[in-house]
């Protein structure tokens, strides 16, 4: 067999594998959406969950997921941004930098259930934070930080060195060059990675079972006092997220329509994650076009 036939064979195998992956993905998404979307309604999205009777919704679980996502990003973004800037612009090529990168890789490879158990022992038990949104947000910071740090570092490294040299030639310091020239140029990639990591956080369940808890107490959505135990903004209250709710409904629920709730909740989760992913691509392209003045 000559080289040309080898090339055609390899190309065919690659295309076959790509098509197989796409078909598997479409089949999974299609099955979830086909079974769940018909049961999604405004009442389902805006009503509270029921423990024993049919007709419950996912209002509190959906809000808890979004609130937890916002808190996690608030905690992890400054740390990830600082670490990414250091590794890309300031770190020397030595053993200490290698140790940091190795630590990031090890942290990113930890199973989420291990992160959850660590969060349970440290935040819930040792620091007496209890099952709370804050405990869940800090635990998810450990889960999200490696991905965010690596994304920010790679986005900064993708900026051509010519732009750094131009800033230096104008008499700017390294910090000014990084913050005023390099960081804005890397912003599309950073935002894309941030939104993609948000989708990963939104769908996380294992780590939150041990930190944010499995209960969704009744809250008052008109109470804006974050120190009130009934306020929807209180970060110290336990909060069952949408992903945890799906797991709980499938394993423990005794409601007559548990299967419908599970299917519809799964469809909502998939739709939100798809919005995050497609939105990240769209926003990244738009920012890149605006910054580079391309059409």
C-alpha cells in the first residue's frame, strides 16, 4: 500500500471517528431534550418544588444554581486572573514555576467528589460554615480555578510579543503594558473561557452535595437583607442546586411525577449549558472583531 492510500485510509478513519462522536453527542442531547422539553412550562420554572405531591417546579433550585455560579466567579476570577498574569508575564522558567503548573494540573485532575469531601471537612465542619451557598462556592472555586488559570494564561500567551515590545518602547512598565495592552487584547479568549467554566460550574453536582447541601428551604424573594435567614440572597443558607435536584429526584423522590420532573429539569440544565457554550463562542467572536477592527 503506497503513501497515498495510507493517507486516504487515515483520513477516512478520522472522519469516521468525528462523525461517531457527533452522532453520540446529538443522540444524548436529542434524547434529553425530546423527553424533557414538552414538560417545561412557565409554572414549572416559577413554582417551588414539592416533596410529596405532583406539580412541583424548580424555581428555588434554578435560582440557587445561578446565585452559586455568580458567587463562585466572584471568588475564583480575581485569583485565576492574578495567577494567569503571573504565570504568563512574570514567572521565570525555574523549578518554582514548574511546581505551580504541576499543582494546577493535579488540582484540575481531582474528582469533584474529592473536592466536595474536602470542602465538607474544611468549610462545613472545621470552619463551621455548615451546608451553605458560601461553602459550595468556595469548594467550586477549587474545582474551577485550574481551568480558569490555564485559560487566562493561554489567552495572554496568545497575544503577539510585538505588542509587548511596542508598549516597552513607549516607556511603559511591565505592569502597565500587561494591564493596558496585553490584557485587553486577550479579553475575548478570557471571557470565552470564563463563560465555558460557568457552564461547568452550573452542571456540577457531586461537590455540592457535601457543601451546599440537599435541601432548599423556603425563602422570601422580596427580602433583600442578606443577613436574614429567609432572604434569597443569604449566602449562609443551604441550597439545593438544579443538578443536585435532578440527582435527588432520581434517587429519593416519592412524588408521583418524579420522572417528569427529572426529565424537564435535565432539559433545562442542558439548555442553560448550551446557552453558556454558544454565548461564549458568539461573545468571543464579537469582541475579537471589535478589538481587531475586522468584519
